[in-house]
C-alpha cells in the first residue's frame, strides 16, 4: 500500500502541486507521451493500485456484482463497497465519459483477467482441475 507522509502540506500548496500534475498529464496526452510519463512517475505498486481501481469503476458501470469484482481482482470487499458507494452518487462520471467512447479493448483485457485461473469453458481439460 502506498505510504502518505504524516506531515501535511498546506492546502494551497497541495492544490498548486495537483494543478501542475494535471498540466503535465495534459501536455503528455497531447503528445502521446502519457504511457512514458506514467511509467517514469508511478511505482509498480501504484500502477497496480490505479489499474485495479480503474477496473473496479469500469465493472461497476457494467453492473457486475461487487462480490465477483472483489474475488476476481483480489481486493477487499470493503474497498469495493466504498468505491461502489462513490459510484452510486456519481463520483466517477468524468472517468466513465472518457472510457465509454470505445470500451471494447478494456473489456477484452478485463475478460482475460477475470478468466485467469478459471477452467476453460469448453474442450479438453475442462474438468482437469477436479482430478488434481
């Protein structure tokens, strides 16, 4: 879990830093440098955390049950419930607008993640896990 320092910044300083981060992301997006920017900026743990949160929000928008999301993404039910409550009040609307345009690729990636470790739907080896 990412660590946040116990030493608090002043609100105006924090807001200025946040605005600068937003500006840097906008500049990188215009020049297609976003992936490189995020790779340089985020740690491995932060990438996982953000990717899982992104997946939760997307799956909530597709009416996937919270218990299934929790199990498949290996996240605590409390975290999923908290995000679901925020989703219900419209907290993630700007993110959803951005991903609604073409979400077929996102769904393919999530489908691979959600099927990982599950037995094949059909064909040889379908019930192999029972004999181990």
